C-alpha cells in the first residue's frame, strides 16, 4: 500500500497489523496482493444453525435405506401439511401479473405494504400504528440487522437471551456491540431472569432482546411477565427489541401478547415477517415496527438511523411487497387454525414420546413456535461426549437430524423441531429412543 491516505485509513480501523502480515506473505509470481477476506466474516460454520445442520447432513450414512428425518430445521415449507395458503400464492401471482410492481420500491417499503402491516399489527394493540411506523425488510433477518445497526455506537452493549437465536449474536459482533447474555429459566417456563437483567445492564446498555413465542424454547410469555420486562427496561432506560416472527403461533393456555402493548412504558421495536406464520421463508418479506406512542425513538434519532440504514441496503422484491396487503388481509382464519392444530398435535407427540426416553428430559412443554428445548443426561450414556457428539452419532446411525443446544447457547441440550408431519415425527422419536438405548450405560 504505497498510497499514504490508504495506509492512514487502515491504521484508523485497527488493521495495520493485518497489513504487515500481508506484506510479509509471499504470494504467487512475487505479486503482493493487497487484499484479503474480511476476518470478521471468516467465522467457522459451527456458530450458525445452518452451518451445523449442513455438517450434520454431511455425516449421514448414505447406505441407510431409511429416509432422513430433519428435526433441526425451522422451515417446514416442503412438507405438504405445511403448504402456505392458496390466497397467499395467488396474491403473489396477481401482483406479478399486474405489472404495477416492476419498479424499485421506496427504501422504507411500498406505502401500501407499510400501511397493511401497521393495520395488521394494530389489531392486537391498544393504539394504532400508522404506515410511517413500519419499515418493510428482507425477512425478519434484515429487521434484526437494521435494529442492531441503528443502535450500535462505540462502547454500547446489548442484552441477549440465552438460549437464543444465533443471528443476534453474529450481527451484534459484526456491529461491534458488546453482548451480555441473560438466562431464560427452564424451571420458570423459560421466563426472562429479570434480576440478571438489572445486574448486567449499565449506562452503555442500549437494548434487550426477547423472542416471543420463543425460538428455541417454544415458550410463550404472559401479559404479566411482559409488563415486568417493560418496567425493568424502563428502569434501566433501554429499549426492548421484540422478535415476534412466531406471532400467534401458540397452542397452549397462554395467548400471544405483543410487546407493543407496553410501548407507553418503554419504546419497543417489533420485528416480524410472514416467513413462519405463512410458512414462506423463501419469500423474504418482513418488517420492523416502531411502537413508540411517546415519540422517544424519534427524539433519540433511532428512527432516522433506521431510515438511514435502509437507504443503503437492499429491499425485498417489489412484487412481494405489492402482494403483502392481500396476503395479510385475505388469509382466512382456517389456514392459521389448521397449522396451529397440526403443531399442537406434533408438539404433544414430541412431549409424550420424549417421556419414554430416559436420557432426555423436557423441563417445559412447548406452547408456541415450532421448537422445544430438551436436556441430555449424559450420565446415563456410555460413549457420548456432549450434545454435538450426540447429534453427529444420531445423524450417522439413525439418519435423524437434531440441533445441538450449544448452537443456541445451551451446551448438552437439544433443540427439537416438531414442525414436521406426525408420522415422520413418530418415526424419528422412535429412532432416537433406540439410539439412546444402544448408547446407555449398562446398569
Ligand atoms: C426464523 C427466524 C428469524 C428470521 O426470519 P426470516 O423472516 O426468515 O428472515 C428471526 N428470528 C427468529 C427467532 C427466527 O426463528
């Protein structure tokens, strides 16, 4: 790097050390290439759900004639019993054929899509959101990215749940937000450890994240608990990021309550998408909504930063945005009820069948989302080192894929997805039982 300016920029970013290493590296033909991959992105696959699931798939035994049963995934779209609503498919086709949506959309999203999401979310709120409160994103994943990038500043930290959803961690690291984990408590139905929140936070804490209904725990927070979360966050002066990508997917005794209900206590960023409720994660339509009746997010310029970030990032395809109002307004209750009935049934199968397996305990039956967290009792197993080892051997010997808990922050636990047809689920749980018996210690 001969250019003096370039060198200065690199030093400013703390990369001068890399540069020296690079210059000391002999490369082909004597050329010193001045570039290299961004080390911050050069992460091992073990830290992402998809990375680990890919590795587990690679360890399957191709000579096993039985079908592989995936219980690690969060995408049931390829099972016929989880096909999306016909009206949703038609909305997309109509939007495409109308030729009204071949254009770029505004960076915050099509006004009609923003308005439709505002109305959709307002149905469960004590006040009305307007189109300006909603930003259309590339799935909930981009909503996470936008929220964290809008809040990141030097020295800031964010409170994340453990177990949790690894994208938050990865995104926080990449945005240079320090991460502090608070526990979800299995013995309390995976409620937030509110005392821990108060102990963890300081004047540099900007936000806490909750996921409700929960991934990976399948828990649902009560109105009372969410109110306490709001009061705790207010006391600490932090905002709440509420990931509601599984909104309304509940089948226990607790109804879904959006965090936005408490926005007069504390400002809330609600993140969501149609990926899970409509079972179309490939359509890449999500949103971020500012629930802020007191205008705090405007005063603190968080809203401007959200807009600023969206101005420099990609948008979801315009025809999908064009279809969104119809998808939200025209999908019949029957469709949702069918999906919920299926999940209620499969979560029950999961709970009952797991009871028959000695080395696995389920501290809290799933009441929402598509997952349950269960604990491995390694003391009962002969030759299984940890949750990773369990999952790799299970994949190899039984062609069943389950996510090791370590990936979501809990070592020696497992996350089991029950969003799969009931017969395959029973088959898989039977294989897990046989696997555990084969590996159990002789008494
Ligand atoms: C699936 C998931 C997301 C990502 O949603 P997309 O709309 O597919 O981007 C975000 N948060 C949680 C908790 C999820 O399970």
